[in-house]
C-alpha cells in the first residue's frame, strides 16, 4: 500500500480529529483547530504538522514537530502527537513516517530526534526508571504520562 506524506492543510484539519482523539479523547473541535493554527499560523519557527494519507484518501498517521535547540543534542526535531493507524502492523505506516522524519531531521541539520509518546498508547513497558520518577514526584502532583525517546543522527559533512 502506498502512502502520501504531506504537511497538514488547515482546511482538512477536522479529518484528523479522530486520530488525535485516540491520544486525547476529550479534545474539542475548537481546541484542535486552535492547536493546528498554533503550528501552521506561524512563520517565525520551524514547525509543522505532518500527515499520512493512503491512496483511498484516508488519513492514517499524524505527527507534530518543532526544530528546537537542546542542551544535550544541539538542534533536535522534537516530535509530539505521533499517531499511526498500523492495523496489526501490516501497513508500515509508522515505518514510512519514521523514515520521512529522519530524512527531514537530517536535512534540517538536527543532531537528534526527540519523540514523545503518550504512555497510554505506547508498547514500551514501564521500567524501574519511569516508575521511580512517578513515585518520587507523585506527592507533588506529578505523574509520568509520556515517554521521550531519542535517536541520535549522524550528519554528513
């Protein structure tokens, strides 16, 4: 199956709402439109919302990214709201999106990709580290609701 990866056209943002609602069930149409506008309505920073659509015209993936400076990795592509509808892992939507993401990060001279995944929707098991963070900060009202993954990139000179 072939997929098209494109920047989100703000006119089509409501078609992506069901995918985003798999992460945040209570997001309203207005909240989603405001969020989309915060990414697509600015030219002063490098950011965007990327979509994956199949040949039948259905949206099957989305991610939001910002290129930011990071003390550990210098320039990074910081990715949130990563959602793919890989049915039983057969569609390779996630692999297609991750390949695109890596290529874009390298072309923007990023040294790493930081990918934040909501804990409720991750297949990554809780480790002693994530449990200890939650336990140490729980009395202050903090909870571990996401995991940030990092892939360091080799930039060719």
